[in-house]
């Protein structure tokens, strides 16, 4: 239980840190992005970049969440749900500033991206056995459905 709570907190912190770093990169790499942030007058390129930023950030949050609590099936879902819950009111308030496709794409991809991120291999390509992947020990005992 403590590990799941820690994983959820780490996933949320990861989301905040990664989105901040990627946003800084966008400011440096896309002309007039910083000015557009203040007025929310994003070009199509900027909107797509922001959607990609949200998906990459959600993938990273899911990966970190699973890395900390590999046996928890709920932790990634909790992280994705909390992030979604934080952004629903924001997007409701901004509903007239962006097209519907942007809101829907952003909101409908958060939870799935966190869940997909939680399925990615662990650090350095080491596969975690906490979620369905069978350990060599369980396979040798004739029980491939059991992980560690």
C-alpha cells in the first residue's frame, strides 16, 4: 500500500517535471511560442506540439509509476485519473479558446497514455515482472502465468 501511494506521488511529480521541461524546449524551439502562451493563440503546429507533450509526459508518468510499484495495477490508473481530474475544469474554462478536437484529444488520451507508459520496459530495458510478465523461475516450475 505504501509503495502504491509513493508510486502515485512519484508519477504525479514526474508528470509535472516532464511537462515543465518539454514546455521549456517548446519555448526555445518554436517561434513565437512564448508569446502565444500568454494569449493562448496557438498555431496548429503549437497545438500538435502541446498534445504530443501531454502524451509523452503521461507515458513517462506511467513508466515511473510502474517502476516504483510494479505489482500495483491501480497506481497507473490512479495517476492518470488524478491528472485528468486536474485538467477537466481547466479545459471547461478554456472551452471557447480551443477547438473541440483539441480538448477531446487532450482529455481522452491522458489515462490511456499513462496506462501504456506503465507497460513500457523498465530502466535499461530490464523487463519488470510485476504485471503479467512471467519470471524464468515461474516458467521453470511450469507456471508461466505467475510473476515474481
